[in-house]
C-alpha cells in the first residue's frame, strides 16, 4: 500500500505540484541562516560607522537558531553573537554606556529564551513523532496492504489522509479473495480524525467477516449496517461501493451505497459504472425500507475499474474547477496499475496546487494487460510449450508440468488458461489467457507469448 503523497519516485512533485526542495538544501539553509544574519549585521554596522550602531539587531542570530536548532547549538550561537556584540560595542564607542549594556543584555536574554524555546520545541517534536508512529501502526492494522494480484485481477491502492499531524483518516478500502472470485469495498466515513477511523474500523471488520460467507453484496451491506447500529458508531453514516469480480473475471457486480460511482476504463475511454437505482449510505438504510439493488457490468481483457473517494472527485483548483476524472483514461490504461495510480495522484495534486483538503483513497483493478508488442515471427518454431485451444473448454492435455517439453496440445485438447513460469506454460481452469501473455512478451530474460484478446490461443516461447 502506498500513499498519494506517498506513492514516489524520481521527479515526483510536492503537494503543491512544484518539484520538492531537496531536504539537504533545506537543512543547510536553516543551519547557516543564524550565522549569516549575525555576520551581515556586523558588516553593516562596521560599514555604517560608529554613529549608527546596529548592535541590538544582533539578537536575531540566537532567535533564528532557536527555530530549528537544538538547545546546545542555540546556546553556542548566542555566545558567539554576544562576543561579537562586545567587540562591536567597543568599535561603536558604546562599551560601558547604558545603550551598549542594554544591547548586550538583550542579546543574552534572547539567547536564554531561545535555548528554553528550543528545548520545548524538541520535546513537542518527539511527542509528535511518537503520535505519528502510533497512528501509522494503527492505520497499518486498519488498512492492511492489498496484494498486487488477487486472481483473476490485478489490484493497486493509493491513500492519503487529510489529517495534518497523523496519517489516519476516514476513508477505507479492502479486497479479499473468495470462492466466487474477489470482493472489495471502498468507502468514506462522514467526518475526519479518530472518530471517523473508529467507524471505519467497524465497517472494515464487518466486511472482512461477511465477505467470505455472505450470499451476495446486498447481504454484505446489510451486515455492515447492522454492525454500525449495534456498535453505535460515532459517525452517522458511511458511503461505500461494494464490488464482486466473478471467478473468471468476465463480470463485475457493483452495489453503490451513496458513493461516487466507479469509473470503467476501456480502450482509453472513461465511463461511470452507474447503478440503475440510487441507494442510501450505510447507516441510513432505515429511511428507505426497499431492498438495495446491485448492477453487473462486463469486464473484458485490458479493462480497468477505478474506485475512489470524494477526496479525488471533489478535488478543485484555485478557480474552483473540479479534477476531470473523465480525462484520465490515457494513464489509467497503463499495464502497470501502480504506475497508473502514481500518475493519477501526481496529476490530482498538480491540478489542486496544494495538499488535498480531504482524505482520498483510490483502488484500481485490471483484467489482463494488453500485448505491448507482437511476438517474434519464429516464436512457434522455438517454442518450449505450445497450447492451442479456446476459452472455456478443457482437453485431456490441458496442463503441462513445469519443465515438461510438450510440442503441442492438439486443437481438440483445449485449455482454459495459460500461466507462464520461466519458459514454460501451465494450463489452469478459468479463462484468462491474455492476463499473463502481456507480461513479458519479447522482453530479454523473460518469456514471449501470443494470444488473441479473447484468449482463443496461447503460445509460450524462450526469452529473446
């Protein structure tokens, strides 16, 4: 699991969309600023002559040191500044005068105050670091990492919390593998902070328990709503979208409970997977006694389905323009789902121009990866394992042990799925040929594969 701010690589932008300042440069600037100010004031004092006297301005040195330095360096800076002040007092003919003594006392007083302030700041920083560590540990328990692949789909997740001092918020997600395929939830609790997190824990706990044995998504929603009622969740309601991917990955059932609709990305075009009937958020079901209704959509090879919270859909720039999610098909269709979400995260932050003001969770699932390039012309001649068949049927030679040299499975000995391991293929039940064929076709050290996008045939060859 990664974070939006968090999800990072070379060239990633800061929250405002501007390349982040390297930490070393920032630290060097803070470290040199007090000395630079003291030296600058001393030079100006000398150039201006004894009649002007900038002696009191030297107190800026220890004051600036207290902002970022520890107590001991702050005290040393104050001592250095005080010594320099004594020399300048003699130069300005202020030694022993009331004006000179008051200026030196001011420098000493600011130094003492700066040391005390620095010690208090360091104590608060340690406390805040402990709070953040506890919050991060709690979030790791609440929002467990989601595997990159839960057959028959690939999965990627990104999350960022709006809380300034702790990375725990009210958005939630989970994806689990069940006998009927994959069940997942993405939701948003009303409110922020610890009360929202406690309510999210209730929702996720109920989902994780119900996902494995509930008859369908409607029953899962009912059990979550019952948990919210019985455990007296602190927040009033939760918007969620529940989804179930069939075992063969060909269809996705969606139950939307007052949440922004998922987005289906197909061939670069983005469309909303709207439910035919509106459904109230969980926690408000008593206001409408009618049964919730789920919808089902086809899920083809190369399709992507994006689930998100209002931290993304309601992200606006300084002119109040919402982020155009409908224009994200170009990078959401990437074979690498994690990279796709990284690009989406950066694009949202670039659009907003600052850190997000609301929690944001985005979960992307994909079925298969498009073939990046056609297979070599002599692929068949160099094949270690060749499978020929049609989706949904299985013949007597539908599987080959790893390392077994099989020249060809006859056309009437049909296979349903091919998964590549090394230079060999293993026929499995299901119908997801292209899921694996696009992974390393023609890449050095990998395998090359070729198949039509319907999974009608498959071919495994040595790497090139």
